[in-house]
């Protein structure tokens, strides 16, 4: 079994601690660039129930092409957001899944696509 080990930093009080996420490469069901993978801890509830607060997501920096229904990390207003790609009236948007955050809808031309999310770890 081939494993992938990715490092990330988790804030604990006023410090950042280095953590490792180790998982089987077979969990990724689509093509990916190993050197472009990274892991990030999600803060917030806008993508619940699929992605819960404090989940870890593995994303691929080499995949930035809009793909309907895929999950992406996007950059807008000096913040990183995790959103679902959606076609609405033939226009490309990034939207929240949680109905309480329906106001967080971003047109493709107003964001910078950072990476496509390939894996979600919710209970570690």
C-alpha cells in the first residue's frame, strides 16, 4: 500500500504546531499531482453537512479548472473559502452547502481558484 504524508499547521492557543496527515493514496479516486497536494484545516460551517468545522481537506494545486459539483478552495476578499462549483442560469459560481450561508455565493470571475479538493477527513 502506498501512503501519502502531508504536513500542516494547527493553531493551539497562540502557537502553531506541525501535524502530519498520513493516508493511503488509493483513497484519491481521481488523477492528481503528488507534489501539488496539500492539507488544510477547515474553519466554519458554510459547507455542512458535507464538510464540518475542523475537517481536514486534501487539495491539489494543479487542478484549478472549473468543474460543476466539485469542491474548490477559492480566494476572495483576502480570505480562503471552501465552496462547491455550481452552474446557475448557465453562469459559473461557487456556493455554500449549508442553507444558513446561502448568501455566500461567488461568481467565478470574482475569485481566484486555488485548488480542487480531493479528500475530506471529518473525524480524526
